[in-house]
C-alpha cells in the first residue's frame, strides 16, 4: 500500500514537471543577410574600399559570404601593356576572401568594355586574334585556378535593341571587338578555354535587361540552351538586375521562370534598385521612395527563392552595398540611392526588407 502511495506521488511530480511551460527560447535574431539566407549573399567590392575603409570592410564581412570584384579582374586592369600581367589587386582580394571564408565570383574574362588600349588597337589576322583571346582567358583563369568558385566568362554579348549579338558598331560602345574578329562562336570557345584552364570553376554567361527586355531575354535563353545542347561547359546565367522601383513584378517573375527552366544555376549578379530612373534633377529620397525600394528588394528575394529550385540558386549579389559606392549616380549623372546601405553604411529600409525576403 505504502509503495503505491510513493509511486503515485512520484508520478504526480513527474507529470507536474512535464506540464511546466517549456521555457520558450527567444526567437533567434537573424543578425545579418548571410545568416538569413539558404544561398550565398554577395556584393561587388573594390580592393580600394577593403583596404582603406574599415567601415566598408567591417560591414562587408558581417553581412556577406560571397564577393564579386568590381573591376580588378578585368582586362584593362590586369594587362595594361601586352604581355605584362599584374594580379596584385586581384591577389589581395583572393587573400582577403580566403581569410574570411568568402566565396569569390570572378568577373569577367570576356567583355566588349574595360579593354586595354593595346587590345582596342590590335591589328592581326583571325589566328592572331584567336591567340590573343585564348591566351588572355587561359592565363587569367589558370592564375586563379582553385581560388575562385566561378567566373563570368562572357559578359553582355547581346544587344539591347534586337537581341542579336553585339558586332561591328564599336564606335557607339555597343559593338563587340570579339565578335568582329572571332566570329559569333567566340562565346562557345570562351567557355571551352576557361574550362580547360580551370575545370573546377562554375562558368556563367552574364548580362542585364532580362526583366524588361523580352527579345534580349529570349535571345539569351536560346544562346545558353544551344551551348548546353552542344556540350559546351556552361554552368549558369548571371541576371545582373540593375533595375528600378518601377520594374514590373510580373516581368521579374516571368524572367526568373524562363531562366530557371534552362536548368542552369541562376545568379542575380549585380542587383541594385534605382529610385530615380527618370533622372529627376530635384528628387528627394522620401519615405515613400524608401518603402517602394524596400518592397522591391523583398519581392526580388522572395521570388528568387520561390521560383528558382534550390539546386540552381547560385545566390544574390548586389553591385556594391552602400549608396556611397554605387556606380549609378556618376554613370547617369543623377542623384540616386540604389543599395541596401546608405552613404554612411547605415542600414536602410531596403536592408531590412531584403533580410525578410531572404529568410527561410
Ligand atoms: O582605380 C583605378 C585606377 O587605379 C586606375 O589608374 C584607373 C585607370 O585604369 O582605373 C581605375 O579603375 C576604375 C574603376 O572603375 C574604379 O573606379 C576603372 O578605370 C573604371 O573603368 C571602373 O569602372 C567600372 C566599370 O564596370 C568598368 O570596369 C565600374 O567601377 C563598375 O561598377 C562597372 O561595373 C559593370 C560590370 O562590370 C558589368 N555590368 C555593368 C556594371 C556597371 O557598369
């Protein structure tokens, strides 16, 4: 009898313990963009910023786990005189990334812009041009073999106005010296040469306008599908997404759907969201514009997560991360505030909405 009493008492105590409200751990505070995301979150950075600005460097290290060099890896920076290659700035970025376990997306091997003067004035037959082209690609890709995760192998090969390959009109800045001297199949050979030099790197075709230019998007998809069918070693598509607060959400969604359908990795590679696409001289960055920009950052992150299969989510990269370092105001000669951090590297509403959009 006595034992039953004690067993009953013990059971009651255990029951009481079990019913005690479990201390609810406070919700884990997601403190930064990279922790919020199931895929890499990156920014274009400059070696000058990393070396000279501690707030720039500290903000980048805290928030991001992927980087794209803004300009240092480009032809006009690494080989200003033919045959004299200087990777000093590039190697600084590689060592920085190694130190902080940051993925490097290298940018870019073949572009019709950022070419050194000696290439623009080069005169040789098609064999000489092919040798110049192949030597550049394989020398640079080999130098970074095993140190970069991926390359933008070919950048912006397709014209805006009709989806054709950029070709002869060099003067307008719209032409491609590569297409002109190497023929349209230079793109396939660029990927083959890059793959030979660094078989472990993911290789991307990178371009802009997919979310507002239907012919260009269709031309891009046709190009990459043909490369895939030929067994050309292409891994992914870079959707630069230099966009603005007025861009259609339907167009954004449809472009991501079409790009994801290729089965390739999809990298939103140069995201910034202009609030002044019409170049208004007296524009003020009002709360309304702040919130419109924030909503667009959130929509893009949420839609990317919803539409691009996880295996194809190469990541989202903004083109720099602070309004202080954006290319847009100088390039378009206008006031603009396109990035998640303000010019003092303080978080904007856009930052918090991007964080929400990235969260699983
Ligand atoms: O800092 C160097 C300086 O040391 C050197 O003496 C001088 C002359 O070579 O160049 C200076 O670098 C400049 C660099 O920006 C830093 O300011 C380059 O001249 C200049 O061409 C470079 O502009 C970059 C541009 O691409 C061309 O490479 C922009 O920062 C960069 O934002 C822009 O990024 C492009 C993407 O690659 C492709 N998608 C569009 C995007 C925006 O245009």
